[in-house]
């Protein structure tokens, strides 16, 4: 049985991802995200779902982090250092490299700027990262003797991975966030036909079939261009890593082509560092970038420069990429407040915003925002939303389901209404069960794994050889003995089983007397029996031996003449227990007498 | 016949230089597996080779000398060359690209299924970027192929030894070419000779491959030149792939040793040659023509190929610097004899230093490794089982293991010393449910199985037998042969023995009377006089002799079976 409980946050909501999977007695926690719309207890998943009593380390076999976005890894230091977990945490190399930086960044905003208490410290982030084990793509990591995990490329952001969790013949695939179309800097997600019992997929864009990427890019460039042409400022709130690099590549090439001089800035010190990560982990980017990186590294930008706080008040047009992406804190929010009052300016939200953030409010049409200290901010600048965030759309999700061929699908990380639509579509098209549990809900899937064992080569070869015979069209039965010792199962021929256990075979033999009325000599009787059987048993090997006896397969028939009555002959039919069917058939056949010999 | 080869496993980028010959011209249509760094750097090595060769096109090529009678008369080493008739021209870049496009990229510890029959897995071998040892295994047998491995700490990920354990056979090859030299000592000698020459105003020439040990040498020099006061001496790296090689080395963080990996997390380039380039201490050029001739300053250190000294830019430097005793050529690559390499340049005034740096396993490390891994059998090339010809007294320079290693020669076919006994099979849950195990000995249970074997793609699955077909309704055909039983419905084997007294009691309980028991040499005969039936009972057999009365026979059979176990 494998059960997936959407422990504490990934259910019908895009906020904190955290899923607990129990598979064949192993417990694996998938992602450990936090909700950015909250700044109280609801921020982190409720780990008491996992185990009420006892230590998490004893209960969980491992933790897997799919990628570095905070809604997937933000609660990790809280989980490992404050709640307490000392087991292994698996993630890819780029995720391991970038994750602590984003965590530290977020910690600074939460603690230093907002003054939140009961938050993890820098040291806790470091201690937490010491528990991380980095995995390669496609590497089979043996967590213990039975549990193995394997990472697949997921696109989405640098280092994002989907994970297969496997115990024996049972398996679960968890996609994390993924992208089925290559973008300007990353490739498309890919998985082999691994036929998991369950596929847990994100469904952020469950209903959207997004228009072609080129159109969206053209639209984006047009809007940016028009705004700077009329002297306006463009604010693009982004996360430091991921979408930002894609949009930078886009603007960089556009600026170059159009020979534009309007400055483009990228906020915070993380920028250059972020680009450096892309250069060093270039093997994780798309094929085009990988191929050309020696001649021209796409992450070395000519037109995009570092942003200084003072630049925000400069007159004239400019484009600024600022973090964080949902306008919930930090530099992007500061710049937004400065520029919001001017209708010439524009803010482009290139990704999804969770509920409760300023980004979500302005996208849902709110134009009067209540800020801290009862201040009301009136938004006159243009607000644009462009779905650049690299999630699979409905078509992509269907494509992945088709690739992996799971027995059932579980939708997480999406909105209930949209998920319902996708659920129906998946059930229709693939005829598999599809689940969409709410937060805190548990889905239990019974599985019926087949049992692995060994078959002795002798038995197998014997069977295979017979399978090659022409009459073997109908399914043939294989007979053998299964030897079970501890959890080791071996199927051997019965003879071998007896031999191995030091047991002797006990032969059970039957001999039946069949009385026939026949005046001829025994030899002739035998001859008649032979030709009679030969004519009936076409599929069997009937032989007349030189000593006068007749055999049908291994059944022996002898004719004898009892002295008292010369007109009666006795046929002795002898067979072993293993040939019982044929033996008993022959006796009843012979009892009916022999056909009259043609005279 | 290479068209019968299904799979090629590549160990490291030095071991793939002949790949285009196989993939392009032999009818080979299988799959090639290699890691990403192996393919990328292998491409660079091939590209350099092709470039060097194409720079000096030959107007005509001679082939008459390949005639055995003429070859015999030629000077050494030509007269000793083997199989000259099979020598081929160098491939083209087009063939290289086509060959490389046929490679499937794999990662360390990735399990790759081959035809459902075996699984192959590359493991880090610690010798070069992306270098691998391979495990070829089924569920019951395991063969390890260890080629070009290193236990030293250089830039690649350390060798994965643990995964080699429990091997039935370990094929061991690619040991160090220079078993007597210590790589660390050689690096020290390299640095001091380099410093000495440069201080005296001479130039240093290092013939080398464009990837591999050069990264380690540059790293050593990075640490060494400042302390030695040589920071103003320019380092030149000249190769058509110099830039690519230096760039590629920085992007394979996941394939590097732990130290270098943690640098990438900062994020900083893993190799310090990035800094050497940034500070203009190291410059790289595709060839001696172009920019290099403008920038060239002496004294300097030049890294360039080809290490055989027969082609490539190294030839120019040998001719330029060979006449002055101030200059030094330092040989670090172990693949070529430096004396032979130098032969055509003699007489030479320049100093020649031989510091071969070969990080691959030496014989001491091999015995340590084998002790650790404990394979049942070791298989290795013949030359590792006897001391090198030049040092025949060094009996320590052989592979020493128990049982002694099986050796093989060029073009010899060797049957690996193990016997396959089992294959994997899957038992369907429905079938498993229907099995009735019985405990025969403590901890060992048996169950007889009658099932349908399905085999697809070398995977065996046992399914429950089909339900007996329902008697066909409608007209019943009457033909004798239809009733002939299918003898394929096999009965189990029997085991055990029959205690006569209890058997007789049972017979009586079931209504048989007038029973007589006679003792025989081997057992007993039970006579049922009324039924004219005779039952011979021995230790390992029972024989029921009766009239043709099926009812009676079946009754007796069932009573006998009560005392026996079925298998």
C-alpha cells in the first residue's frame, strides 16, 4: 500500500508544498515549503501531521526537495533545526548551492525588516544544509537497502528535478514544479516510461492552455518598449533566480537588436552572483545555451547593470528587475511604492502571486492598497500580468502523464476549481484514477506488487525450450517448487527442491490388470494393442519394444497369458503417480476391448 | 565482427579516440554509453587531433612499405609495428560529430537496463573528469570493469570503491604506465625544474594533452609561481581547443572532488586557472599564428601538443628552442617514451626532464583495492601478471591476488569463470495468494507452483493458471481422441515413507478386511486378498497392483498419499 498524505500544505492551494508519502513501509517527505502570504504560524507546514509523538528522524526515511523556490524549501531550516530532523535531505547540486542563499535572503527580510520573532537563524540554515545529500540527474540513490530515489530533469528553474521514489516494485513520482516546453534558458522536463503506481503532479496552470511562447514574448517586449518610449518606468518584480534570467536574455537581445539606450537595472547584490550560478551550472540549461557557452556566455549581459537604490528617483525611462517577485517585501515593494502614483509607469508581474501579497491584490484589480501604518497607496501605474512563470500548462501536464504512464494521478499545488477540470480530463483520457486531496487529507492507494524471486536456469531453459515447440500455442503450465527461506524466494524444479533439501523421492506406481478376451498369442495381443493405441493416441509417443511390451510415453503395457484360461489374456498396465491421468485413461480404454483385427 | 556488438561502454575520454572508426565504418549499430564530461572532453581531444593532422596535409601517401618483405628491412620502430595493413587515415571532424551523436549520456550510479537482461552502471573512477568504471550485472551475477582508476586526490570525484564489492568477476585494466614513479614527487620536480629554467632566462616547453593533468599542473603553478617569485612569467596554453578545454573544466561541478564542488556553491569557478586568465598570467591561443606572435614574450612556459612530438605546435617550439641549453622540455604525459619522442630532434642542446605524471593505480594500490573489494575472480591483461620487461627483477610489479588472476591477450576470447544458476522472476500477486507453503525445515518453506510463464523482453512473469474452460454447451462432439488427457497437467513429486502398521490401520478403518502383511528384503507387501490387490511398500517406493477397478485404485491412492508429502 502506498499512501500519500498531503501533510500540510500542498493540497488545493499554491502556497506551501509539503507532501508525505508512505510507500511499502517507508516514509518520505516531499518538499518543505512555506507560504509567503502569511507571517504567522500558518507560514510553515504543520509537522504534527507527520507524527504526533516521537521524533521526525525516527519516522521519516528521507526528505526530498524538488527545487529552490521558497514555497518548496522555505520551511526546511525550521523543520530540521527547530522541529528537529537529522535524517538525509536530498536535492540536486544547483538546488543545494542556491537554496541557502534564498533562505538567508528571506530570513533577512522577515527578521531584520519585519522584525518577526521565532524565525530560524543563519546558523540554522548552515546546519540544515549540512544534512543535504546532493544527487545527480538519473543517479539511482540508495537511501537504504530497499528505498531508492532517482531525479529527472524538470525545467522550471535551475536545478529543478522530479523524483521517483521506489521500494521494490512499487513507485511514486513527484514532479515538484516543472515545465514541458523549453524556454530561453532551460530545457523541457522529461521522464521515461517508468509506470509508477502514483504520479503526484503540480497543477498550477491546470486549465490554462497558454498561447505560444513567441506571442507572449512579443507582447512583453512591445509593452516594455512602448512604456519606455513615452518616458515611463517599468518595474518587473522577479525572484533573483529563474524567470529573471530568462527575461534578461530576452530584453538583452531586444535592446541589442533595436539599439536602445534606455538603462536596464537588476536589483540587489544577488544578481551577479545569480548569473554566476547559471554560468557554472550551464549543463542544467537548455541545449542552445550549452552549445554556445564557450563562444558567448548568455549570462554575461552587456545592457543590464546593477541597480542602486538612488536610481529609483532618477528622471526618465528605465527598466528595473527587482526582487522579490510577489511584491510582498523588499526592494520590489519599495520601488513599487515610489512609482505606483504615476500612470506613465508600468509594473509587469511575470509570475504567479499567492493570496495575501501586494502582487495578488493589484492583479485582482485592487487599486487602493492599505500599507503598513494605515497608509493608503493609490495605484495609478499600469498593471500587467504575463504568465512567464515556468509551470506546465494543462497540455503539458497531460503530456507528462502520457510519458510516465502512472496507475493513478494525484494533483497538488493548484486551485480546487481548476484541478477538478483537469482531474476529469485525466480520468477521461488515460482511464486512471485521479485524486485531488485538500490540505491535511490522506489518500490511500492499495497496490498489488508482484513478488520477486529467482528461477533456476535449468527449469527456465527447459520451459523455454518447450515453449518453442510448434504445438505450444496454448498457454503451458510450468511446474516447480518455490523454496522460501527468510525473504529469499527461489523457484526450482521439484527434483532439485528434493535434492537441495536432502529428501528422497518416493515413487508411487500402479499396475492394473486388464482382462481381454483374446485367443491369440501374447505377442500378437501386444501387437494389436500397439496398433490400436497408435491409431488413437496421435499426439503421444507409442512404441512397441523388442521384448514385446508396448509403451505410451512412460507407461508400460505387457501382455501375459494366465495359465488357466488360454482364451483370456491379461494386460498389465503400469504407470507412476505422475502419469496417473494417462494411465487411468489407458486402462479404461483397453477395458473396452480391442477392435476386431482386419482379417 | 562489430555489427554483432550491442553496446560499447566508454571508461574515459582517453579511451574513445578510436570511436569514429567503429561507429562509422564497421556496421556497428548498437548503443554507446558515456558520461557527459567524457563526451565533451573526448570531442576536444579528437578535434585537436583532427586539426593537427589537417594542418599538414600529405600530398601523397606511401603504402608499399606495408608489404611484409619491405617492412622487415625498415629501421625500428617501423619494422616492429604490428598489423600495419589495418592502419587507417585520421578521421574527419564530420565523422567525429557523427560518432559522438550516437552516444547516450549517462550519470554516475545511473542504472541502465540492457534488453531486460542486464543492468550496467557507471561509477566514478577518480582518474579524470567523468571517468567511469562499469558494473555489468544481472540479479544474480556481477562483473566489474575497472579501467583507468585513481585513488589519489586530484580534481575528479573520488573513486567509488564500495559499489565494486560482491563482484563475481573484476576485470582490471588501465593501470599506471609508470609504476615506479610517484605522481606527487613528479609534480614537485616539475615545478622546481620549471622555476630553475625560467630564473636562468630559459623557456619551458610542456608537451601535453589539452585536458586532464594540465588542470592539476596549472593549479600547482597557481600556488607555486607567487612563492617562487615567478608571477611575471607568462604561461601560454596553445591548442585549437585551449579555450574550450579551460571553459569546459569549469562547468562540470557535479563531477569534481568535494573541495571544488564547494567552491561552485559560493559561487566561484572550481579551478584557479580562471583567476590566472583574469590576471593575464595564463593566456590561451588556438595556434602559434595570429595573436600569439604579437603577445609572445620570453622567457615563458608553453603548454602545447601533441605529446608525441610528431605533430602539432609543439614541433615549432622544439625547433625554436632545441638549440639552446637554457631551455627545458618537461615530459609529463606517460603515454609516449620520451627518448623515442626526442629521437628525430637529436642532437639537442635543450635540457630534457622526464616527470611522468600518471595518477592511475599502481600495484600497491591494486592489492589494497582488491583486499577492500574482494572479487571472487580477477581478470587482467597478460602484462600485469609478470614484471615489466625492462625491470624483470621487480617481482613486486605484478598483480597479486588469490585466486591468481586470469590473464588475457590481445584478440583472445576468455570465458569468465562463473556459472549462471538463477534468473529473476516475478510472481503475480494473484498467484502468490493461491500458494500453500509448508514448512519443511525450520525457516524453510516450500510450495508447489503450477503457473503460466510469460516471458517478454527477457523479463519472466509467473501468472496464475487459466481457469479450466467451461464445458462447451451445445452439441458434444464424440471423438475418442478428444478425451485423451493432456499429460502436460503434471502431478507433483512425492517424498516421505509409509509406516506399515499405521497404513494397515488406516486400511482397516476404511473398510478393508482380510489384510495380510509379508516382510520382504526391502520392506513389506500388504495383501488385500478379497480385492486381489497387492501393495509393495519400500523405503522410497510404493507399488499398487490391482485389477482394473478404478474406484478401488483411487481409494487406495488417496490413502497412500495421506502419508506422503507433495512437491
